[in-house]
C-alpha cells in the first residue's frame, strides 16, 4: 500500500553524472537555482532547459520516471501559474472579468514561473536520482564543515539524516503491517468524515511511535557498542575526492550562471 | 590462569532504580564468572533471568552496582578504558533491523572502524575480510533492508568483526529468525570461533543452540543455576524444568525410557547419538 | 465434516507488470474443515503470510476464488468487512500493534468495531482474557507495562474477543522463551477445545506444528507442497528435507533407529509415541 511512495529515490548508475563528486553536484544545484532567478526571457530559459536536458540524457535516468515524480506537484505548479496570471501588473490588458484583468505580461509571468518551477524541481530530481543518500549526506557534511566552527552540529545533523534515510523503508514496512493488523481487527480507515478518519489513525500512529522510540533506543545502544562517540576522530571508508571532471563541471556551471545572469539582467533576454 | 581469562566478574550485582519506597529489584545477584579466551559459551535462561543484563556488563553498556567486571584485565568501570573495552568485546542484538546504521551493506560494516579512526585503506581491508567471513561479499553494495533476517544478522556480526574483537557477545541473535536464518547465523558464529579463535558468548533460550558449545551456563533469578559442559547440563532434566527451560527431545525420550525401567544413559544429545544409545540398549537386551 | 474455507485456483502476484513482479501464490487449491486445527509450515517467503492474508480479505487474489461457508468473499465490500470478524487474524509480533491506554480498551477494540453493545463487549473482553490466562486486575493497566509474554497474550485476546469462527495465528510463539511459548500454545489449544472453532496455526517450529494439528499444510515457493495428517507428512522425511525443512527431532531419532535396523513405525513425532513404540518392541521381556 505504501510501497509506491518514493522518498529520496535513487537510480543506481555509472554515468558521468552519477560519478561526479556529491559536493560538485550540490554546489552546481545551488548555482542552477541562482541562474534560474537571474534569467529573464526566452533565451535564458531556453539555455537553462537545454542544459538540464543534456544532463538528463547523460545521466540515463528514464525521463518517464522524472515526469512521474512531477505528478504530485502539478497542483502547486498550476496554482502558481494561475496566481501569476491573475495578479500580475501589466499594460496590455487582454480581457477583464469583474475586477480581475488578465494582461499579456501576466501570461508571460505565469509561463516563466511555471517553467522556472519545473526546471527547479527537475534539477533537484537529477541531484537525488543520481546521488545515493549516503553520498548526499557526506557531501553536505563536508560542505557545511566550516560552519562547525560557529557551533553548527554538522556531523550530528548528517548522522541524523543518514539514520533517518536508513529507517524510512523499515518504518514504511512497519506502517503497512500495523495497518493490516488493525484492519484485521475491523478498523475502518476509509469511511466517515475527516474527524472520524483522523481518529481512525490513532491505532496506527500510537504503535508506530512506540516502535520508533524502541528502535531508537536499541540503535543507540548498538551504536555505542560499535564505539560510536561522536564525530571526533572519525575516519571514512569512502573519502570524497575531487577529480578533473569535477573542476570541469564547476567551470561549466559558473559559465552558465554568469552567461544567464548577463543575458537576463543586462539584456532582459 | 589470568592470561587465559578474557572476561571475569567478581561479586557482580546489578539492580534497576525503582520508584521511591520500593525495594530495588535485584537483576544480578553476586555473580562470579570467568570466561576463557577462545571458548564458545552459551548462556541459557528464561526471560527475566538476568542473562541479557549480564551480557551488557561484558562491554560496559551496564556498569555493576557493586562488584567488578574485568575485560582482559581492564576494569569496565574505568571510563578511560571504555573504547578499548568495547572494541575488544563486540555485541550483536536480537533485532537485526535496530542495529544496522547505514544504507549500504559495506558502509554499515565500516561504521565501527570509522568510529575508531582507522585509516581508509585499512577500513577497506577489514570490511572486505569481515564480509567474506560471514559470506556476504556479493551483497557489498546492497541496501540492508532488502536482505533476509539471517543475512541481516550476519551483517550485524560482520559489523562487529570489523573491530577485530577478541570476543563477541550475541544476545538472542536467532530469536526473530526462521530455521534457515538460525542455521546461517549459528554456522557463522561457530566458524568465527573455530577459525578466528574469537571467544563467543551466545545468549539464547533455544536448547539446541547449546548442544555443541564448550560450556553452558544456566541463569535464573539473577544467579548462575548450573555451569558445565552441554552433556552435564542437559542430563539434569529436573533442573532445566525449574529454570523454565526445556530439555532437548533426545534427552526427553531417553529420560522417558529410563522412567519406564530401561537401564539407559541419558548421554545422547544429538539425534544420531540418541539413536545409537537406544539401538545399543536393544541389542544388549536381546 | 464440511469445509469452512475453500480456495480455488488461488493466485497472487505482487507488483504485476513491474520489474519487481513476484508470484507469491501459485494455483492453490485448498479446503479447510470446520472445527479442525490446521498447522501451516514453510520457510519465510514460501507464501504462508500472503496466503493467510487472503483468508480474511486483507489481500485480494489476482485470480481464483475464496469461499467462506460456500460463499465467495469478494461479492461486496460489506461482506469483506464482516469477514474480518469471522476470520480473526493474529499477526506476527502482535504486541507491536497494541495502542490503547488500558488492556481493557485494547481488547475491546475489535468487538467495538463490530458494533456490539456495551454489555456484550464487556463479556467478550473478560472471556478473552480468561482464555489467555491473565488476571482481571490487569484490565486497568497500560498494556505497555506488561512483560513481553503478557503483551503477546493481550494482543491475542484482542482477536479472540471478536469470537471468530476461524482463528489464524501467524507465528504466535516467535521470540518467546520456552515457558511463555508453552503457555500460549496451551491457551490456543484450550480455546480450540472449548469453542470448537477452526484454528490455523502458522509456524516454522516443526515440533509445535506436529503436536497441535489434525492437518498439516506445507508451503514451498508459493505452492501447496504437501498436505495431510502429521503422520502422513512426517513419514516423508525426504520430501520435507527437499524444501529445506526438517522433521521433528523425534522423527529424526526414529529415522536413525530404522537405519540401525530397529523396526520403528513411520511418522512418529512425539516423545510419548516413540517411547510407547520402543517399549512395545521390548514387549513383556523387559526387566521392568
């Protein structure tokens, strides 16, 4: 029942995109977002879209699964589009209904906003689809390490994240099992008003929380038994190392960002 | 004999703090125990007999309320020795899901050596060797949650082996497994004991897991009720019953025959030995 | 004897049409007699759990039919809801599904979902508690304060309180110590003897399956591999071992004895039966 939930979905692969250092990918992702907001017109968005398509093709991630990932977001995308359409200021009024008028600029804005969101989401997918959750947390931990000096518990956050990822499938499976077991006792999750349905969740949530706490307890002891004592003096099996392809990727990313910035801000293209 | 003992307890007492006014419940009651280096020891006992609590004293997860525990001569109450003790006595628990830390098999095995600050090249060697020992090399890059129960438990053992411990304590490692998983885990543990010379302390309530141990300790009400070789222990059918345990079916059959008047020894723990005893008796009687 | 549950060409495929497609049940034909005690054995992944989840309508067959008292269970949604109370299913580690503040309310969850009135719910809660041999004073306790074995019994009582015609238990003794194991098996046996309901016990403990059941079902790779009385099943040591299952220990001893020329009858699986067979062999010539 819950098995079709995709969380932190990762498509194992050997493509160049997969093999990039996670730090590179994270920073390129940030650069891409910056570029998206610097872009203004058709040309810059076309460049951004082509860039992303090239990456998707290189990664060999099936486009159909990217589209499937977009599905739950359609509503958000459409609402954003409609809001932009209706509430943008503009000169060229296309038509007016009561006090709401739709302008040509509104149409442009809505279109750009939709493209912007789709590109942003797809780029985020590319990051998580081509980077295993472990590498992702590793990359984050390394990138944020400088902030440790100002008291940000970077190692702890990364450890929490990776443990959360580790336990998602376990807890999903457990939830499935609890739902079946309560159904076997005649629990009804599908009928009644919202209040009744919310109440019907108690027999699922209580056992789930209790079990999560029990697991956390046992895991903490197991980690202690394996000599865990915080991030201090810890080494890693896989050390992150930049290769030439990472430097090349950085250069491409910066060039893209600067180019789009100039096109958008300077020439409004 | 001190150099041959890996774990020693002296007058070990432990009790959990209770609400005020109530008498503290004595979980362990003056335990004196020595575990020989390289031996395979099984600790039996019903739930609540104190066997798990005892095990948690062997690597300083629990500390004695009174009395002492030494691991290779190191006092477990000495906080400075904590890591040295824990890397020497590894622990495997009942629920395989709740002791795996990482999303990838080899990353999980690497967890302990990483904590110990071992250089990456050596972590690699340890991980590969530990995975080979438990027979999971081919699953190196898999996600642990896709493994079977027996495989998960072997992975947990590999995670402990990567510390290169002298002793492994397993707290009911087979309780949640099916017969195939149990067999896998027991075979792995036995081979680690034989081939790597690692001391094994196996806590269980499955009698048959104790049959080929070097030594069996029966616990009850926080004390050691019996301590000896498997045949010494399992022939004491009454004692086992008192401890809330069950004799193996082999012994039960021999015992039933003896009660019916056969002059037969109870010494036949395995089905084959048991059949030998009965066949020999029948032949002699003819 | 008339059948209470019948399976006709039951198939179940998980995630059909995806790379994860898995045929969990393959063409199962099966009939379970009213009032019988059925033991189901097989490895993890042999399809046992999938099969029993079909019997109370938690899973819908990919193809094939399930009949309860001769009637297809999938004719309507209401039928399925009703079926959940007629075929009670106790899951593995059921104590992890306890959720109420008191033992009483937890056991009452099922009966309340049935829409019974307060007095009837009360009677059922107390009856169920008696079957699992727990004292009435624990009714006001939180289920989370109890010991592992007690929690398990409260969870079982929660299903028994629905007074199902068929009671299915999936590995009810897994992870318990010998004492609690025996206690729970005794409770199940008493329940069966008193109520004369049908019981299906899923276990991978051969000795338990042998001792408790009138009929044994052996599952392997999604198929019903063997079915018969314990004597019939355990006479086929080789067939069982082919699926990686072992026969009860007493049966093993008897097999070894036969190999040593002792004419032991086939299909013995209890200490008492083996003892009696051996004693009979010695006949009156015994010095006892």
